C-alpha cells in the first residue's frame, strides 16, 4: 500500500471528507431499504406493469381442461382398432 505524506490538517480534512461520503452512502442505502421493505407498502406491487391488451378475461382464466382418463384411452384405442378392420 502506498503511503502519502500529508500534514495533520490535510489528514483530518480527508478523514472528515471520507466520513461524510460514507454517511451519505449509508443514508442513501438505508432510504432505499426503507422504501423497499416499508411495512405499509409491503403488499403493493410497484414494479408490475400490465399492458392493457394482455389482460385476460375472467372466463379465460377459469377454464378447466379435463384430460381423458387412462381407461378411456385404452377403451378408445381398442374401439379404433375394430373400426379400422371394417
């Protein structure tokens, strides 16, 4: 590490400047954390933006797709085999 020779007044001034910059950075970080984790706004989703055209209707979201049961698949397979032979 380099050592620079400065007088006591300059050293004190540099230390105060560093301490002031550190306090400013620390204060900004605390403010950012306070905004991010504020208990009053914790459940608000500020980052989420939904374009108007992409909103889905209630009916589209509630649609349930029923898959064919395993025994129905086997039954239909056997049924199709008999229909092909005709």
